C-alpha cells in the first residue's frame, strides 16, 4: 500500500513540475539569502522578493516550523521585500491555485514562524478547490495562511484576492488571511478581494471570516477586510471579519465592502465555545459599514459570559469614511492609519510610509551637542533623514535611531526626522530643542575622552567622526578593515582637550578607494583606547 501511495505522489509531483514547464509557469525558487549561515533567523530573515520565492514558501513545509535543541517547535523568519503580482497563481496546481502556507490534513503542518510583509503588496492571489474531495485534503484554507500556531503575521497586504471554493469535502475554517489561527499574533494587515463558497457538505460545521476563519488564543490589531463574500448557506459561524473567536483579543479593526454580502449577517459568527467554559475574549473598537455590507449584527452567538465587548458599532458609509469616527475610538492616525477620499474607496488605510515614533531631543550637559533618539516605525525603512530648522543634516539616510549634532548654535531649534522607504518618504516627526549658552568653566569640567559617533552611518563616500578629549596629548586615530588590517591613519599628532571631528573619505593610506563593508575606527589617547564600527555602502 505504501509503495502504491509513493508512486501516486511521485507521479503527481512530477506531472505538476512538467505542467509548470510546458505552460511557462513560475517555478519555486529559494530566497537569495537561502545559503547564508544564519538565514531564516530574526537577524537575517528569508527574503521573499518575487513570485518564485512566494511559491517556494507555499511548498517548503519544512521551513514553516522546526524543532530546536530543547525539543520546542519554533519557526523561521520571512521578510517580503517587494510587491508581488500573483495573477499567474490561478493556473497553479492544475487550476486549484496557490496552496496555503500551513495546513491541517492527515498530519498537522502549521506555520510557526514570523512573516513580515513589510508593507509590500501581494496582489491577485488565487485559491480554489473545485469539486475534488481528495485534492490537497486540507481542513483549513485562506488566500495565504491555512493554519498557524505560535506565529506572528504582520504588515501583510493582500489585494484583489480570489478564494473560490466549490467542493463537497469537509473544510472547517476559511479566512481571507488565515484559515485557522492558534496562539498567533496579527498586526497591521488587510485583505481586499472576493470569497466565493458553494456546495459544502451540510453535515460539517465550519467557520468563515473575511480576515480569519477561526481565531483561538490569538490577537488581531489594526487590520481590516474590504471585499465581497458570497456563500450559499447561512451558518452561525460565518462572520464578515472573524468566523469564530475564543480566548482572543481583537482591537481596532473594520469591515467594508462595495456590495452587500450574501448569507453573512454578523460581523463575528461566534464568540466563545460554550457558556460553561471560562474564556477571556476581548473585542474592542471594531467598526463595520452596515449599509455597504448589509451586516446588521455584531455577533450571531456569544457563548463567553466573561467576554469584554466595547465600542463595537455598525455605522453608515458616511461615518465609516470620516476620520473623527476612528479618532474618537482611540485609533492611531499618527503612526498607523491614514484616510483619503481617493484611496481605498475613502475608507481608512494602513500607512505605506509610517513616520518614526516618539522622537526625543536632549542636550549633553554643559555642551552644545544635541542628541536625538526615536523608535522605529512598524515597517522597516531604508534609513532616516534628519533636519534642523529645515536644513538637511544627513548626507544620506542613516540606519541608527540616534543622532548627534555637535556645536549647535544657541537658540530654539526644530528637529525633524523622516523615515525613508522605497515607496517614498514619511511625514516628519518633530521636536523642539532649546540650546542655552555654556560657560567655558562648565565645558572644561565635563570633558572626557570618548567617541560620540560617526555620521552618516552607513555612508558613501565620506563620514564625519565626532570625539572629545579629556586632556591635551598625543592622539592616534586609525581605521581598520574587518580582518583587523589597518586601512588608514586619520590622526597622529598632539591635540588639545575639547571636542573634535575628523572626516574619513573611504580611502586608504595610499589614496585608493576601499571596497564596501564594515570598518572599525579606533582612538588611542593617553591611557584610553576606544573602538567603534561603521559601514561603507557603495
């Protein structure tokens, strides 16, 4: 029996591969950093840069989760780095579509990792099961993630998806983003498109949601579904946003549509398992367009007597397209959300270029040095531009979330930091810093030998290194490559106590340009020896 099964699987896999070649379909391709020693780690996530990489992920079930040295099931990290058009996916797998990342079948194969869409779009993804009970016999499905456990899904943007299910087989969870989510965190995601489901087995109860089918011990924040759902039967566990939710947190989400849903009469199908089971579900600040969707109820069934349900409203289309509606419900329209009548049909959308967060400006005591610090936004910017009084201070975007400016003029200044993305530049985050006069006595008393930093970093072609000296004396300032070989001597002379700066233009002692990479600079002054790192990018 096993040998027959192997032959069938071998035939199917090879026929699929041959069809891909004959019809010119995109074949799975490993990420460009696949062979890096630390690939898939938090520091070096697998890069999903094109359709071939995405198809690899839908088939590479080993990379959905792994077992570490302690026997704990853990997952890999993935980072999307470009928009991906998946129009071709409707031809994959003999017309059945893309296949999901993670599934429930004869064995449990959940996705346990972290997928960061990084604000890039996956468009025209197709998922279809067409009257084939045995094909991809999964019990949960979606446009992208079928089954997740202990996963983090963030910044994923699915546009114009199509889920087309015409099947007489048991499927217990459908969702636009995730079919079945367990112990999963979802942040800043959205789905637009169409979900069509017909001809299901009546004896099997299943859950359907525009965003997630079943949500268990999980969290969803700042996400939305703006699409169409057509289904041929009415069940209590159908929801415009979530099919069934228990022991979960849902906050700041909404549902909208261009036309009324068919046989979807509640935002959430079922909350809780049964009245006798203790649950800790919290659902707050959830809004839906009751006019556009035709959904009039918040939930079909609430079986969780302990559930916290606050500020959840069905609103008119006009109210749903008004910014104050959301601001009054504590939605963040500075760092996450935006609204524009020309974008997303006038409904709120998640920012593509969010600004830096929580900018703070301080002055190093008894000096004219201003220190700026901020937090990263929820997307990965290429770097940051820093301005003082509308004057650009960074010759190229810096990666650090800290910036020093030396010898700032006395007075009140406005500092602004912009995040730089491939899609554009964010709005600024600004802070006012007042610089007061410093006496010469105070400046001398506070001096110490230290490296303040180099700016910009990374840099090309030159960077300015700031440092201070506690005492007058001989100073040796050198640059080394990553192998520890000296590249250039920047200073070898006596210098006075005080604040100083030196410029390195990316050349060696012979005036030759050095290659891109990591370099170290070291200062030796008296008994002090200090080293810092910098990155030259060309």
